[in-house]
C-alpha cells in the first residue's frame, strides 16, 4: 500500500530551523521522510541523522533520501536515546533538531497496526513492534484505577471512569481483542448527547492508550532535555505537537530555559544565565491554504527554540 505523505507545517518548520548547508541536523521523527527530504536538499557538507523506531518507516524513507544525497544516517531507535546514539557516532553537538510528534498518517492508515478506531484490527498501537507492551495488555490487564487514570490524564476524557469500568466489565466476559470491539465498549459507556456530537467518541481514549503503550510523554521530556544540551550556539529545536499534553510539555520546557523566575516575591530573581531564546513567541499553526490540502494539520502547533 502506498501512502501520499503530506508533511505538516513543512515550510514553517524548515524556515524555522534556519538550515546552514554545512552543519549537523537531526530529525527525531523520520516517518516517511517528508521533513527529512527538505532538510537534506539544503545540505552541502552537512549531515542529517534520522531517528525512527518503526522499521517500516526506516525502510520506506531510505530510498527517498538516497535519491537526494547520501549525507544522512538512519537510526532505527526511539528518540529517547538521541544523545546516546549520536555520541556513539562521535557526534557531541548538533545545529538543529526536529520533533514531529504523534502517529504518522501511514501508521494511522495501516489498518493492522491497531492505531485507528476506523479499521478493525488486533489491539496493538506499538510504534516499535519489538516492544512487549501493546494496547491489548493495557486494555485487558490493567486494573480499573489505572485505566481510569490513563484515559483521564492522557485522553482528557471527562467520562474516563465510565469507559474504564465498561472495559473491565466487558473483559471479564471475554478479552477485548480488536479495535472495533474497544470502540463498541467505549460507545456503550457514553451518554447519547456525547455520541451525537461531532467527532469520533473513541478518539480521546485511543489517544490515551497509545500514549501509555509508547510512553510518549516521558520520552518527550527526556529527549527535549538532551536535544537542548546538544545544541551548538545558534542551533535550533523545532517541535510540532498534535495535542494539548505534548504542547504543554514543550511550552513549559522552553519557558524553563528562556525565563528566570524569582524564588520569592520579596527577593530579586536569582542570577542565572539565559542561554536560549524563543524564535516564535506565538505558537505557529497551519494556514488556511494548508488546511485545505491536509485537514490532519488542524491540531498541529509549532514551537521553535534557539541556543544563544
């Protein structure tokens, strides 16, 4: 199956990275190579390192990038290991780093991966299919309290308890094995007024389970810290988020690096050297023109940080 991959906020991201053709760049989320291709086109003596934990993404992007140049290295790993893997390759400093978070369109549209509530497939949702934990284990073995917390905290779902309780009751009869079985359970737990609203009723719960399966928020926090430490002077980090949880983490982390906060209202701020600045103080979102071409860009938000 071939995918028409449309990278989100492409022009804004590439411009935001302010690419120097002779420097070192990292795409932490290679996907199908949309952003990486544009970075690679702008490199001369520079080099691009691309991370992705999805073996299929690595395979499909390799040929696309090779058609541009050989100034790239593919790393089949989670970007939480960004610093470690780069250090192993002798790279201690970088000049730009991109995170395009969430699930790629290809992963959503690949029915057997279990990411989508639109296709019937075994509950999976693993970005790295070598990992042991899948959506099946979360749904069928986590206790009621933990499932409730996951759906509430990661999905921001107001009916988290109702859904978790319905899951536990259903699995006591038989395991919940497929995505559409889970969708039916979710729908059974929601009031009619919610089911009649626009948007899919399972969206928030599926997001929550996916985040748990892939430890997406914990991984993001650690990787952002490593990326900031790796940056050379004038180097930049560009992060595209697709939900409020991710965006809040990025916003707060960038704020912690660019602002000094007083420890007391009665004392002056503690002297602290600020080594980073926000490139865009106002979050960048997709233009109307982009939304006409690609509706999946609607929730995307881009934040960019520069090391002074």
